[in-house]
């Protein structure tokens, strides 16, 4: 009769700081939807009606405009009132995403240096 015995030794691997940094970044992305870049402005414009009482008084009509760069050209789009909260949140998310991207470069370098300096 033959007996075969295997012994499995599990050695803990050191955590990869670069992978951990990537996981941290990706975990933050779903909360940053929609990320927008541009600006939102409330403007007052006269209407096209000839006998508008508000325009006759000098009160113009409020309108929201979203400005962004598209194909290296500045675009201004009319925004319905119901979309204003979503666009405000999107612009806030876009600024937060830019902050995360700016911080990512130095963090990657620090993580790489930390990984390189650890003994194998």
C-alpha cells in the first residue's frame, strides 16, 4: 500500500500598496456620478413676446445656462429648472473627481516607493 502525503504551507503575501490604492480610488467612483465639468449660471433674459408685462417693467425672465467646452469650443445650453439640482451635484462631483485625480499621482509614487523599499 502506498501513502502519499502533501503538506501545504501557506505564506501570507504582503499587501500590494498599488492595488490597494486602485481599490480605494475605484470604490469612490460610484458616489461621484454624474461627474461634470463646466459651469451653471442663472441669467435674466427678455422674452420674445411683444406685450410681456414683466419685460415692459424691466424685469427679465430667469433662465439657467450650462456652459462647457466641447471639441475645443465653448458651448452654452439651456437647462430646464428640474435639471438644475442634478447639474449642481454633477459639477460638485466633477470637482471632487478632479481633486482625487490630482492626489493620485503623488499617492502612486509614494506607494511605489513603499513597495520597493520593503524586503521581498
